[in-house]
C-alpha cells in the first residue's frame, strides 16, 4: 500500500456530506495553502482521536473564491447554501473576515464513505492535531480496521 493523507474534519461538514448521499465531487475545503496531494490518493477524515471516513483525492484547487466553490460543488461543500458555507468557514477555519471572495483550497474527493470509527490507539497511529501524511504501514493498519 502507498502513503495516504489524513485531515481533521468538522463533524457538521461530515454529517452534511453523509446526509446528502453524495459520493463524488466532495469539496473538503481548508485555508488557502499548497498541499502535496495526488490524484487517486486515499484521504482519511479524522475528528479528535478517531478516524471517521475516507475518500480518494480527485484533485486540489488553490486560491478558489468561496462563491466559486459553492457554484461548482453546491451541497458537496458540506453546507446548505453559500451563506451557511461562509459561516462554517468562519467558525471552522477561524477566519472572521471570510466572505464570498475569500480564497480557500479545495480538496476534491470521490468515493466518500463514512467508515467504522477507529481510534488512533487501535490503529497504532501517533496522535496529530490537524493533518498528517500516513506511512504505508499506518495506511495498511487503518484499512484493516475500517
């Protein structure tokens, strides 16, 4: 198995995506920054000390205005409307100045799936706060448990 990537995930975003029934064209948005992710790479979602879902990276878009992300991905943004998305970004990313023209990075995922919840301890993965590239061994252990 190859490396994978894991990122802290807002539960409201996660539940909105899960309840939407969408599996592809999911926008996992983060602050506007460069990320070294590859098409087809496994992407795990974690919340606090447990892994809760996964998908595969389709592509990454940098410097996307929030309004453009909403127009492209709609409910795949994990919100019910543009204003709701802006509010989530303000809360989740801590950017009180966020508006429809603020840039974000969009990690576009396919094959979204909630998984059996797996703790960091169960997977023998050292805790991390925000994101981490998982080694092939860590990826294998996690996949065996979910």
